[in-house]
C-alpha cells in the first residue's frame, strides 16, 4: 500500500507546522484603493479592459448588494467582516497580463514550482504519459498569470482561458451564460462576487468534443488583506465531456482573508461535466487565529436532456467553509452527483453540503458525504433534495457519514427533503462513528504507529469518495487528509 | 523469554493484578487458566501495552527489553503478538491493505526492507491455505462481516504472517465450533518453534487437547496461584476452580 506509506512519510517530514503552503511571495503588487465603492469597481473593470456591458453588470450587482444582508443560518460563527477593510484587486505590477511564460515574473513562477504546479508545458510533457497531462490556469490573487496548453486545446475546439480574457474575446458566449445559473441576486456573497470578481477560468467545450486533457485552475491568495473573488464559467455543449479540477492555497497570516467565489456549470444535451476541488486554503492556527473564510457559491445546471454534472470535493483547509455545490436537474433524465470529503481540525468550522433540485422527468441524483471532525472543530453537512411537481420519477440516494476523532469536536447533519411529486423516491442514510480506542490499539498491536493507524482508518472511511477523483489527485488528496489530521489523535 | 516480576496493576482504582510473577521460556507453551475475573485478559492487555491500565509496580521483560517503557507498536515490532478475544472491525480497510501495512511497519521498525508485493501475496496465500480460509475473505474489509470463527482464523493468519516471538492467545477457543477449533489449533501448532513462546489463555481444557502446553498456570485474584504440567488442566476440568475460591473465602 504505497499511498499510505507515502502519506506517513509526508506526515513525518512535516514539523510542528502542518501547513506547508504558508509561505509568502515577494512581488510588487498594484492594488485598487482599499474598500468597496463604485470607483473601485470601475477601477477593476478598467484594469481588465472590459466592455461597457460588463461594467454595468457589476455596478448593478453592487447596488443590489448594498441592500442585502449577510446570511446567518449556517452553523458557523465569526467576527463581523469589515468589507471596507479589504483590497478587492491586487495584481503583480510587472506585466499583469503576460503573453507567455517568459514574461511572467520569475518570483511567481517559483511560487508555483514550490507549490508543485507545473506551468511549463515542456516540463509537463517530459517523461509523462500523454493521457495524464493537465492544462493549468494559474490565478495569483486577482489575475490569471499563466494558462498552459491553450493552443493545443484550441485545436480541439476547446476554449480554456482566464475569464477576463474571455469577456473580451468571446463576449457573446460569456454574456449568454454568465449569471444564468447563479443569478446576480442569488445570495449576499454571490452578489458581492458579481460586483468585484477579478479572475477565474472560462471553459467552453463545443458539441461532440471530449476534452483531450484534464483542465485545472490553481488559485493562490498571496497578498495581505486581499480578498479573492474568482469567477469560473464552464459550458459543455451538446454531447461533450470535460473534467476540471481546482486547487487552492494561501500564506499563513494572523488575519482572516475572504474568498468568495462563484462557479457556474452548464451542461447541454448529453453533455457531462466533472468538477473536482481540492481545497487547502490556510486553515488558521491551533488557537483559531487567521485562516481563509471560504464563502463560495457553486452551482451546475443540467440544462439539457441526459446531461450529467458531478461535483467531487476534498475540503481540508479554510478557517470557515460555507459552500454547497449544487445541481439543477432541469433536463429530462439528467443526473447530478456530489461526492464530498470534508476534514476539519483545530478550530475549523465547516458548513457544507449540496442541493439537488429535481425539475425534469426521471432525473437522478446521488450524494455521498464523508465528514471527518478532529480537534475542536465543528463539521456540518447541510443538504437539500427537492422534487418539483413535474419531476416525475425523480430519484435520490443520499449517504452521509461522519467520523469523529477525539472528544472535543462536533459533527452535525442537516438534511432537507422536499417532494412535490408523489412518484419521487428519495433515500437518506446517515451514520456517525468514532475511531475507537480499541480500533487504535488493535492496529498498534499489529505494529502500526498511532499516525499510521489513523491514516489507515481514515483512508478506509473516505475511500468511496477518493475513487471519484482523477488518479493523480486522489493520491494528493489522500496525503492532504492525513496531514490535516496529524496530531489529532490521543 | 518473557519474565514478569511482581506486576501490580489497577484500573479505575480497582486492583486487578496483585504481584504477579510469571516466566515463559523460549519455545515454551504456557497455558493460563482461571475463573472469570481472575485478571487473565488484563494480563494480556498489559503485556501488549493497552492504555487505561495503571502499572503500580513490577516489570515485564521480553528477552531483557523492558516492555513497559515501549509503545504498543514498538512492542509489536519487538515480537509481541496478541490474538484478540474480540478482534476489531476496520471498515473500508481491505484485509490485504491492512496486513501489508502492518507487516511493513514492523519490518521498517526492525530496519528491514519492505516486502515486495509478489512476495507478500505469496506469503499471505500460503498462510490462508493452511487455515482453510476462503480467498474472498482476504478481499473484504478487515473483519467486517466476518463470523466469530473467521475472525479468529484471521488472527492466526496475522500471527503466521508477522512471525512474532511471543504470542498471546486470549480465549481464542471461545465461539469456535469443533472444526474451526481444529483448524485454528493446527495453525498455531504449525507455528511452534524453539524460538517462539506462547501464552495460551483459556477457560477450558478442550483447547489444550489440541494445543498441548508445556506448563499450566492457574490464575486467581490477580496472581499465579499454582503451576504444573499439562495434567493440571485435566485436574481443573474435573474439579473446577472451587478449591481456589474456598481458599480465598478461608
């Protein structure tokens, strides 16, 4: 079992400090004035050379946002956020829009190297099987600094580029779909994002095309007191397929930082989108100082018949997570899937889950959620499964398992089920278990150390979900989970 | 060789072991018999290093190494193996995965190289065949959904694989039917060797018909109160533990 062994070695190689992505990059940055105002929004729009309609869209969102209240229903608590104490735009001063990697600030390249994200296509190609190639869009604070394999993808007809570029180059596509899944007025954080979003990825896969490689975006928050508001839009046209992965890290800081993203997925007839997340934002220290507030709206629209959207998430980071990747099952026979592993340790608070909205006939959905709570953390699964009155034959299967490590953490499950169609069949299973001292002793008696035993038991617990991730990320995610739980036993 | 000297152990202010002395030589099979509550299982847990027990006095030496100063996994690497009375289920963890992790952890602790996968599979299959274990058992999660007898067989399989120098069998016969008892006993007997000693804890003499001990100890009130040869087990079977209870009453 090399993966577990690797996990152990990895865990061992880390000293007291468990978060290894906590370093900071020294780059001179250009920032918008602190705080939020129409001027700041105009500043952002101008920096991105946006068309007038986009600016107007942002300003409308901003006006709307001013009238909205921050939601309080989640099982999380934090000090009030001062939205005027945040920088909404930060970009490397030297060449914020590099044409090629040679123009990218070497410090930034080094950052991604250190994070293990390959940005040079030649390096990615060397010695690697072609099928495991991954195209990367690297977003550094408010801007995309590099996108790999753009040309090759273009040959296949796939558009993969920073959304700021897509707004200029494919305005019709963007205009048609932006905000069509998560409306500008959707919720407090989504509306804020609509006003100030800075960068993110845009993907369009034309009809009948199977995207020739994995696409991924790597988000890095580097600058202090800066919020990251990325926006991702993925459109899979009829009969197409795309698999997309996002990863995220941030430096260690004593202050909290806000990350309020919006992700919209649109799958047309017979199309399939797989969206995987490995979220490892800085979680704060053992006393709960610092860390990212991850307030994210992610939603997929199975707009066409027989379309499929799968969300897979491995959530180990962030001080607070507030996120519910959802599926609107509009097309008949469409399918939504949600696979989640949410790990919380220290003082982390997680309130996460999904919504499966069944609108079309014979729509099916599946939810597998594994929550692991350790330390003094709180881990809540919150999920909605609903069937519209026209959703004849809707089916859902939900399985929520929680694993508790230690006796100071909490696991909570809050399922909402609404059915307006008598033929809908919804199943819900939930379990809560604890790694027992007896299990630990049994494993140790066979020669496994406490850490090895924990890793083994946890890996067993999350296996169903890890299997949903693309191979190379599954190994990565497995390591991440073990690291997050280091020192949580006993 | 295992030496226990004047071991005094309590749990939650209740004294369980009261100055226990015991020596098991290399290659010896020692049986411990005794009524319920005499401290037999506590003894096995304390040797293996389970928490919860407070060691007030005494020492446990395995080939001169002080076990009480070692973590359970270090003791395992030093050669201690406990076949549990109630083996634990580990959901989601494949049996092969577990076995390989355990074996390699012990090898690593002893400074040996990891076993290659083909060699590992060969060893497991050989041991499984000896225990007449159906192949699909190895494909399931460890002990999950196993019958009582299957769990006991899995314990012996692990013993065969890990090659410990000191094996404790904690009521391995409980819950076994006659056929399973025979298979498990044969498994244990095949592991008898001049370099390996056994401590066989049981209530009943019947196990000792299959695993014939060199010595039999009677445990009562947290102490070894009598030691004899294998014929002592027969005597106990005939007379019960009444003698010892009266002794206590008197």
